[in-house]
C-alpha cells in the first residue's frame, strides 16, 4: 500500500505538470480558508475578551444582545455589503474572483483585493515549498508552517495582533516535529524557542527603559520563539537581521510617503517572511555569506 508521499513522488515523476497543478490548487484552497481565519479569528477573540470582561465585572447582557454563534464554520460566508450568502460556485479560489470580475454576484459591490491575493500567495508558496523540500513529510510540515505564517502576517498587518491560538500550537508542533530531527535536532529547537523569545523580550525591555515606550508586542516574542522551535537557534541571527533590515526600509519608505512616524508598524510580517526564507534557503544563504567573509 502506497503512502501519500510515495504517491505524490510517483505522480511528480510521471506527470510533473499535473502534480504541480494539484499543489497549486490545494494551496489556493488553503488560501481561501486562511481568508476566513484572517477575517473571523480577531472577531472571535474580541467576542471572547468581551465575554470574559462581562463575567469579571458581573455585567448581565440582555438575551437580544447575546452574540450569535460565530466561529470559523458558522455562519456561512456572505457578502459584507449586501449580506447575501456566497454560493459554492462563486467561492472557487481565485477563479470565481476572475469570473465575477472582482464583484459580488448579487449586489455588484467590489470584492476586496486581499482575498484573491492571499489565495494566490498561498498557492505559490505551496508550490515553492514542495519544489524545494519535495512532497515529503518534511515538505508537508513546512507547508503547515507556511500557512500559519501567512495567516499570522495578514492578521498582524490588519489588526496588529498575533493570536496565541495560532502561535502557541504551531510552536509546540515544531518541537514535536524536531523530536525526529525533521528540520533540526531537538536540543537546537528547544534552545531556539527559548532564545527566540528572550532575544526580542530583551530588546523590548531595553527600549522601554531608554524611551519609556513599548517598541513591540509580546506576540512578536512568541513568533520568534516559534521560528526558533522549528528552525533551531542557529537560524535566529539571520531571521532577526533580515527582518530588521526589511522592516526598517519599509518604515522609512512609509514615513517618506507621509505616514505618521508615531504609528506602530507591525513587525510580525517581517519576522514571518525572514523565517520562511530561512526555512527554505537559510543554509544556502548562510554558506554564501560565510564564503564572502572568507574571500574578504
């Protein structure tokens, strides 16, 4: 009996175009689900915080004000403009957006560009991960990490939140995966998780002492701990350096374009991007860097 990875490897050998089309469509479908996560999870967290606050303050809420059931499955996805539920035929990843020319089938309101872009990014990322790591258990776990980083990045970009509901389970999954030396050895993974958290926590505390302000959120500490758990402590320097350089450049560009310098810029997407690059090409980039140093 063939394992799924063996079947995919055989399909790649016999019909590579078909195999990669399957990977792409699978990634697009995951991207469609990530759109739901990005939109709904912050709302779910807000409702949970409000419920806990009412319980703590012993505030009674009238029945008519009780929130309806709301999670990643219920209610059905609907147009935010007219409230019409989206039918299955109009919910095909990317394809439906193109056929509908970016508008709601019922009211012709424009569909936010974020939805097809997130699907496309997830699809391309899936193909990239599998082309680098192969349709193996390592490749499948890397895809799962990729999907988590995409969701966290978009949520942080829109709300400046990095939900523990995603970060912590994926951190633990990285440690479990590395019990079998999937990406690094377990000792490096544990040290990476600890150092990842402490590195940004130390920067945060130092910045607060010097300026009296908070330079980043605790979610960033946990995200770097997550990346350390998956990739090991050896990858942290590269991730911090690359994310800091890119984040600084983007921040300067935004200020030059008129953004208020006091507006917080989410750091999570830069950490996630640097971590993803390190996942796929970290060893190659590090080897090239060391060669440059030796030449110098």
